[in-house]
C-alpha cells in the first residue's frame, strides 16, 4: 500500500537535506532554498533532494521560478512518458525512469514515468502518480540510509527500479506456471487464456521498463564524472 504523503501548496511530496555524510533531514521548500543559497563550503558539504507531485499544477511553475534546473528536464516533462534513459545536460544529469503503480496488476497502463535531475548540490524528482521505486527510495532515506551526493541518490533509485522489475517478472512467471498446472478437470481453455494474458502483460511491462533501463547503462561515465565534481 502507498505510504501517506504530505501536501505542500507547491506540490512538494517530501524534501530532505543531506550534510556531512549524515542521514537525510526533512526540510520545507523555504528551508531548501535557504540551504541552496549558502555558498559551497569545504567543511560542511551538503545537498538537497526535493520530490514533487506533478498533479499539482503549481509544481512546475515553482520549480521554474526558484530552481536553476537544466532545460532538458522541463523538455522531458513536456514530452511525457517514454523509455527509461539518462542524459548528460552540462552540469546536470536528467533521468526518465519507468516505474509502476502500487497496485500493479500487469496492465501496461499502470506503468508511469518518474523524472529526476541532479547536479552537485540538488536532486529533484517528480511524478504524476504514486510509484513503487521512488517510494522505496524515500523510505530508505527515512530509515537512515546515508547518501553522499545526488548521484548516489539517483543510482539507488535505478537499483530499486531494477529490483521492482525483477520481482514483477518473477511474480508473472509464477502466475503463468500456476495456471498451467491447474487440474485437468477445470476449464482448460480459460486456464490457457489466463496464462497467455499474464505472460503477455509481463512481456509488455518488460518491454516498456526493461528495454529502456538497458539504454541507460552507457551513461555511467557522465554520472561518475558528476560524482567526482560533487
């Protein structure tokens, strides 16, 4: 079940500040702006993660007005859902990650995109609907997982997305096997049809999420470079 999210007037779902290798500390938008306005220091290195709900019409406007984000991020938002990918945009990385709804039932319509951009001191993510992988990341932060840079946050999200994909395909395989092993006394045509539908839906999900994830692999080099700069 989806975790309960707070509501901010500008669409903020959650915000965290990470400093000196310590666990993330929850912050508001005003506190995030104050943190980002501080000059980078050598003694107290910190970064901020802001996660937005795009269903709130004010979210994009607030991000455009207050955050120095790469134009490619807003272009990705305008394009809508597409395959998982990571782009190197000057001193930013822009990621589009296919994720799934909490109540996923092997319907391709339940696959949706998460958009994320990171630079040296800021990670911003946004989605239209509650999604599994990014909620796992948010839960990890709340449970005290330590992140040293925005890139490590993005890498954790991509690993979570891969884990979700593997589990869903495994569950689909178990469903197909279970239906095929039903007693012969049951309606064979219905069983075969149900197994085929489950297999087709799992295949559609793998095509939408998994193929795009493979395209993201060559972008590891710019991600590493940004991590070194951070």
